[in-house]
C-alpha cells in the first residue's frame, strides 16, 4: 500500500514538472478556486502558437471561439468566459455534429457566473469539439493537453493552439500544470 501511495505522489509531482516558474505545489481544492484574477496580465499568452486551417471556415470559427473561452478560464474571468461562450454558442449553430450535451454545457458556460461551474462545463465542450475538429483539420496542429490534478485528481483534457501549457482548470493557481497528451492534425 505504501508503494502505491508513493507512486501516486511521484506521478503527481512529475506530471507538473514543466512548471519551472514556481515550485511544485499540491493541487488546491477545486471549490477554493479564485473567482477573479488579481492581475491585468493575460495568463493565456504564450510565445508559440500553431496555425490551423479546417475543411470549412465554420470549424475555424468554432475553434477560435473555443480558444477564447479557454483563455477566459485560464485568466479565471467568469464574465469574459460567459461572453465568449455566447460567441461559441452562435458559432456551433447549424453544426449537426454538436451533441445536445455539449449544447447544454455551452449554455451553462453562458448562464453560470462561477468559474468552478464553468470549468466543469468546459470539460464537456472540450471532449466533443476534439472529435469534431480533429476530423476537419486541413493543415496545422491542435495540441490536446491534460492536467492529471483537475477535478480533485480525476484529470481533464483541453485543446490548445500552443505547445506551452496554460491550464484552464486551475488558472493562475497552477497555470503550467499539464502535459501535451497528443497532437491532432499535422505535426509542425
């Protein structure tokens, strides 16, 4: 039993080793997540990004809107996440592949002013959009990223246009906690 517990602790520390700006810390309780960012700095900003084109422009519009919601959650800004989710809702209209569950999750992103609830809905949106977007990439790469500590250790995925991790599930609390799980599309 001690061996299993030790292995889990080591795995958690190793999975967030890419965060070189601060020492590794224990994941906070998701219920204690901050509701607003205390900085005007855009925490979602990265030095690299991958340009992606899709078979149809509507998928590009959906992806861009999704990335804007992700950025708002990285910045722990519920109001901006709501506004960007409205844009995402408009972009997915007419796309039959979008499930009813995902449409409900987008509605939660719009109606809830709490980042904890929004982050839970965002996970559902990420799952559905991964399938839809990956099937329609013409050129470029989308990075599927993963945080093993999200949702009290359950873990969660999201999509990104950068190799650099910016965690939408923890924002500034654990900004760079996560790894690239896979690449969708063509590798650059």
